[in-house]
């Protein structure tokens, strides 16, 4: 204790910093899992999924702008609050299964 610092207080500070780092790491991992995955492309992005949903809704309705806007907002909400599957990976797996044929 030559520098005037209590080792117990230093240990408590280190424990608090460790907990803060763990919380930050969890938040970053959640944000990464919600966005475009590493090695992925734009087709895995939640915004594009919402935009495509809006485009489909616009084709089904006469008002294209309202349909695209509604679908985009709905897709963004779903991507943020639910576990939305990666469409690009699903299509690639389907195509690879179809090209391989039956086992």
C-alpha cells in the first residue's frame, strides 16, 4: 500500500469493469446478429428483407408508396424484435440440395 490505494477497492473496481465489458460484449453480439453477418452480403440485411416485403405488398395493392412504406416498417420491426431467418443462406441451401439430388 505504498501508493495509498486499497487492494480491496482495486479488486472491486476491476470486477465492475469486467461486468461492464461483458455487458458491452453482449450488446455488440446482439447488434451483429441482427445485421449483415460476417461473410454475408446485402441479401442478409434486415432492411432489404423489409424492403422486399414492402415491394410484394405494393404489388398486391394499388398504392405502391403506402405498400412499400408499410412493408419496410414491418420488416424492420420484425428484424429487430424477432429471429428472422437469413433468406440468402436458406435459398443457397435449397439450391445446393436440389443440385445434389436424392441421396
